[in-house]
């Protein structure tokens, strides 16, 4: 087991042990506070939605089984021998883990199963009617999974500990994730949870909101159609470029613990769908002109996001690729180079800029009367500013002087001329 040991984590993130302990409580509380507020008539963040739900009102064995069945279906699809097998980046011991890339297949099969269900009379609006209970079940499962992951890391690790989740403090390591790539045989738990149940669940939840709105008002609104279409594009894009996730911070650096488990299984599907949930109870009228403006804004965000991510992925996979071979670069002591022209010469995190523009476009169809549907863009700005700082810290450690030179030549982090 010695080869799984990594140096103790000395620099604690997220406010250290206290911050981690608080976040274990604050993350679920935020989900339920926002969902309850969103369903209430005023949908105001200052009005505490009363009465507060009790365990009995949230706990539903049927909904628990439903969430479990959804995760089970995705797990079965993940294990099917469809799609190619690829290698992740080299680990500390120079080995590489293998990953099956079959997310697009899983998405297609899920769409077929859903389509067949709808044709057979499946009432998708059940998801809206039982939204809090389903979110509660997902939260319980995320907690349960996090406990099992922590125990597995202590008792039966199969891969190295995460460099950022090896402090020795149980609360901190439980939150950050102790083991880097926990697996059961070839089943990679973190890779599976990162996209499958949560991201596909988000798209299905959005669809359920559209069905509910149609049941209530006879047809889906333009606002509902736009948010569904924008977010579906984002989800399909993530599955289409599934392999790119293997080089992200979540897979390479962060362990699999409460932060990612709760994020993947509860936060993403139930909070990222806040706009469509809001639109069911707070219908909005959009003129075609405003809708066209919002579509253009989303298109702009998407092209920056996709352009930047693809440019870096192509460059990291094959710097001689004609698509990136003409870009200017800085050499680093590690042998890897940093792009200083193209998207990565515009700002240091152009992909975050594109993502944030899209996030804004997803909120605009909800009108300007409430702040609640803007939760996503506000939270996402904080998340990406914090993530950017974490990444800068790691890049400075990795690339030293070359990174300083990059920062000098590309002075803005995310927003040109602002930040
Ligand atoms: P990034 O894709 O931004 O990757 C950062 C890494 O890129 C760095 O660590 C460095 O790694 C490399 N890099 C940085 N600058 C350069 C350069 N100039 N030239 C070449 N390589 C460079 O990481 P994330 O995982 O944070 O983001 C991936 C995508 O996921 C983004 O679009 C982000 O917006 C999105 N995202 C979405 C979330 C959501 O909830 N919707 C949550 C988090 C992220 P190295 O040099 O080692 O290759």
C-alpha cells in the first residue's frame, strides 16, 4: 500500500477544517433553501420559505428507489462494452488508468428509454411534483457514498491518495476526497459520477419542467424552450467531448469525497435546473427580439467556451496539429509549453469567460423581476474565480518562471481589461 501514499497535504483549501465542516452542512442547506424559495410565490431570497420541511415530508422510499434506479441504469450503461477505451494522464507512479469513453452511447440509450417511456404514458412531471423528495434522496445517497469512499480510502485503497485530500484530518479529507481515483475493479467511481447521473439527470429534470409547464398552461413558453435548449447543448457538448474531462482538475488533482459526490449527484442536477423550476411557477413572456438577443449571447459564450477548450485539448494532445501549430508558445522547464496566442493569449482562462457568458444567457429568459434565477451565474462566477486562483497556484508551482512570464504577457485572468 506504500505506493499509494503521497506527501501530507500542508496547504488546506476552502478555509481548512472549519471551512470543510461548514460546507458539509451549508451545501445541502443551500440546495433546500433555494428549491423551497423557488417554489414559493414571492420567490424572494429574503423571505424564509415557511414552514420548513421535516424529515417525514422529505423522505419518500419510492423516490429514493427512483434515484437509485436512475444511478443504477447509468452504471449499467457505463459498464457496457460500447465506445473506446482510453488512457488518463500519467499518475505519480508513472502508470496510467484506463477509462471507457461511452458517454455519448449512454446518452443516446437514455434518450431512447425516455422516449419509449413517454410513448407508453410515463408522467415526467412527477419529477416536478416530487422535486424536494428526489433532491433529498439524492443528498442521502451522496452522503452515504462519501462515507463509503472515505472508509474505502482508509481500508482498501486501490490508487494513490489525492494530493489535496491527505491532510490526516478526517473531516477535511472526507470533504476533499481522500483517494484520488477510487475504483471497484475497472469501474471508476469519480469518472462515472462526474458526468453520468448528474449531467444527464439535469437534462431530464429540465425536460420534466417543460412537461409540467405544458400540463399547466397548454404549451411550453419560449423562455422554457430556450433554457432547455441552451442547457441541453451544454450537456450534449460535455458528453461529446467526454475524453477532455480526463485532464481536468477534478480528475487529475481532486480526490473523490463529499465535495464532488454531493456536487455531482445533488448540486448539479437539482440546482443547475433552478431556472426551469422557476419558470414553471413564474411564467415569463419573451419577445422574439429579446429571444434572438439571448440566443446570440449564448452562441457567443458557447463559441468562446468550445473554441478555448478545444484549442487547449488539441495542443496538449498533439502540439504539431495544424490547427494549433501556428500559435505562439512559451517553453517551460517541464518540457511542456504554454500557449500565448489564440484564445489562451486573450485571457488566462478564456474557457471560464465563455462558460460565464452562457450562464448569464441561461438566466436572462427568466426576466429581471427576481434575483433567484441568477443564482447560477452568481455562484458560478464565485466558483470559477476561486477555481482560477487554485489553478494559478498549481500552475505557478508547476511552471515557475515560465508561468510568471505567461502572466506578464497575458495580464487578465478571466475578463479582459477587468479581472
Ligand atoms: P482548464 O480546462 O481551464 O485547465 C486548466 C489547465 O490548463 C492548467 O492547469 C494547465 O494545465 C492548462 N493551461 C493553462 N493555461 C494554459 C496555456 N496558456 N496553454 C496551455 N495549457 C494551459 O480546467 P477546468 O477543469 O477548471 O475547466 C474545464 C472546463 O470545465 C472549463 O470550460 C470550465 O468552465 C468548465 N467547468 C464547468 C463547471 C460547471 O459546473 N459547469 C465546473 C468546473 C469547470 P497543464 O499545463 O498541466 O495542461
